[in-house]
């Protein structure tokens, strides 16, 4: 399911239906707020869905064939999704 299909499905599920433009705006704002919250380092938890967590990826040592020597990558942060366990 892509974003357009999700918006259409939400619109049809609601009674009375809400315009797809309004649902798009709400969905975009939810994603924007999620990104901002993750940027501060705080996890985002959605009940009965899962959590988005920012994880540190430590620097690692690898061999560069081009440079013919070992190099160390810089550490980064990665967004990870942890689904809620369904009983």
C-alpha cells in the first residue's frame, strides 16, 4: 500500500467521509512531527502499532581496496522501527 492508497482507504473508512486533501495534510504533519521528535533523540511510540527509535551506529573499521589501507567510517544514527507484539 502506498501513501495515495492509504489516504483513499482512510477517507472511505470514515463516516462521514473527510476529503483526501485534509487527510493528506494530517498525515504529512504526523510524519513531520515524528521526524522532529526523533531528531531530538526521543522515541515515538504509536499504541498497537510500534515505536520509532533513533539508534547509534558505531564507527567501524573496513578495508578500502581503492586506497589499499584500512579506514574507519564515522558513526551515524539510524531510525529503527520496532513493531508492537501482538498477543
